[in-house]
C-alpha cells in the first residue's frame, strides 16, 4: 500500500453532529481527500465558461466601484451641508457625522442578514440586481433633498444597498475561484471597493466642492449604477454553487448540482467555528477608526489642520491609492503565504494591522498649517499612504479565511454576519466619537482613542493562527461527506425507479 499524502493540515472530528452518522471515519475521509484531491484545481472549465466568468467578474467589479463610491460622497462637504441646514459644529458632527453614519451602516448591516440568508437559498444574480436598485435609487433622489429628514432616510436606504451587496458578491466569488486562488480574487474585489470609495472622495471633493453643490455627486454616481443593474440582469452568468470546491467534483461529474442549503443547524454551526468567532470579535472595534476616516477625517484636516478642501481631499485620495496598494499586496502576498502554509495568512493580517496604527496616529498629530502651504503637505501625504497601505493588507486575507472555513451553503449568511459587526463599528463608531468630542472638547483626543482599537484587533487576528488551518480541514471533510451522501441518495433513487 502506498503512503498517505494528506491534503489536510491535520486530522479532526466531524464538522457537525449529523456527520457522525456517516459510516466512514474522519481519518478515512481525510486520507481519501489527500489522495484524490491533492491540488485545489477546482472544476475544469471550458473556454466559454472561463470567458463568461471573467466577464461577469469585471462587470461585478465596475458596479462595485460605483456602489461603494456612494459611501464617501458626504464626507468632503460635511461643513457645507451643515451650514445649509443651519447646524453648528457640534450638530455637524453629531447629526451628519453621527446619526446619518449610524443609520447608513447599522440599518444596512441588519438588512444584509436577511439578504445573506436569501443568498444561500435563491438566485444571487436576481438578488444582486434588486439590491443595486434599492441602493442606487435613493442615492439618485438625494440630489433633490431639501430637509435633514429627507437626507437621513435616503441615506438609510442607500446603506441597505451597500450592506446587501457584500454577502452576494463574496458568495459568488467563493464559487468562482478555488481556495488556492481566492486571495488574489478577493484583492481584486477589495480594490473595487477601495477604488469606489476613492472615486467618491474625488467626485465629492473636487466636483461638488468646485461647483459649490454637494448634491451633484450623488446624481453623477447613482445614474450609471442603475444602468449597470439592468446590464447585469441581462448578461451576467451566475456561478454554480460550490463549483470551485475540488471535493465536490464527483457531484458535478454526475450532472448534479450541490443541493445543500442554509438550515438552522448550519446557522448554529457558524458560531461554533473558532476562526469565525475571532474574526467576528475583532470586526466591531476594528471598524471604529475606519468610521473616523470615512466620516470625519476630511473635514478634520480642513478645520483643525489648516488645509484647503482640495488639499485635504488630495490627502485622502493618496490614502485611497495606499489602500488599493495594500489590497494588491494583501491579495498576492497573502495567496503566496497561504499556499506555503495557511497559518501565515493569520500572521500577515495581524502584524500589518498593528503596524498600520502607528503612521495613522502620527498623521492625527500632524502640525497645523497656517496657510495650508503645499510645500509642507508631503509628510501628511506620505503618512496617509503608508497607513492606508498597511491597514488594508488584512482585508483580502480575512475574507479568504471566511470563505475557506465555511461551506458554500452558508457563505452568504457568514458574510452578512461579518458585515453586521463591520457596520456596527462604522455606524456607532462616529456616534461614540461624537460623544467623546463633546466630553473632551476636541476631536484629536477622540480620534487618538479610536486609533488604539487597531492594535487590539491585530492581536486577535494573530490568534487565528491556532485554529484557521484546522477549521479549513473540518470544512473540507464536511463537504466530502455531503457529496458522498448526495451521490448515495441519488443512486438509491435511481435504483428504486428502475425496480419499479
């Protein structure tokens, strides 16, 4: 007998209680996985299928850019909006920075849980089109608001669109690419998100600021998004659920679809996975300082650091390019490290998150410019770029870990849950910081407190090195048992039909 060549990183118990009913032991299954599926090559694609896949991904990415551009359309003109509605500085921070940010992210996060469940049950393409229209329609209508109440509820509806899109996009991404290629693919999608937020900064800061019309950027961004929603409905090809999982190859060879769908026991199992627990734990505090960047930082650089609106926006644009750089580094370096040893992905995420807090803290304490001299701007630009680069490296890695430890039938729900924790931090973070600003009489100290959350999150991410590889093993065993069970059920049904 030849030696075992296990694919799995270690041997473990079954993923759920129901799996114990399968006669084959985990050790036997792990041995079979190691022999039959030594490489994550995924299901073999035809040239036409490959073209359809990459066309769909490109279309999805362009739409993602526009969808996420909406997220930053208010930030560069926060003071202008406040003056139009007759708000003082405290009301600017509490109402525009706090209340609208809270409803935008929190309501979007809650609704994304429903979308996540539907993602695991129904057509993801149709759901994605609906989500785009729900988010982009109110964004377009924001161009004609006349009261704060109208702005508040339209931003809430736009948040629903963004929150609902995330579980759909990553569920499809996991079915397009095998584990060994997901980090670079996740980086591509993360770049689309970051590029969208960068585009929002540019449009709002330069076009809105130049024309002294903060409403115009909402129309410019939303109109093409609505158009693309119809293009997706007519042309995009949805991936096969579980199509990239090598251990499901025999199911597809027999002309069947992967039949597992989200159930209550599956939902409970999500919370039992140790890596899920740690990633969810760090998501809420880790996004509080990001809420500062999205909502306050642009205005802070103008009002407290003496920059012009254009210079502050340019500094945020440079940070946006740093974020794109970080996503690319995180994707390709993360993929390289993952294929060397999966635990390295955890270390990369945690260490870069801790290091990224340092240049951001220095940026907050950057000296005030009396005349906003361009000659003194380059240190702030450098700090913005370095901080954003380091802090975004972890993004693709975290999402890959979630994809690799959760089966296809639960990924929509998992990313909806992650998005809820993520949005709670972004939503309540500015509210908490607005209270701190009021309590301590200044923005700087409140922002410095928020900055300290990143090192804490980095330590939690480093802790996933102890459980991520084993959780990935358990998921593969779970998939193979599901595949075997499905094939046996269909074989029994076919035999019964022939007998009759």
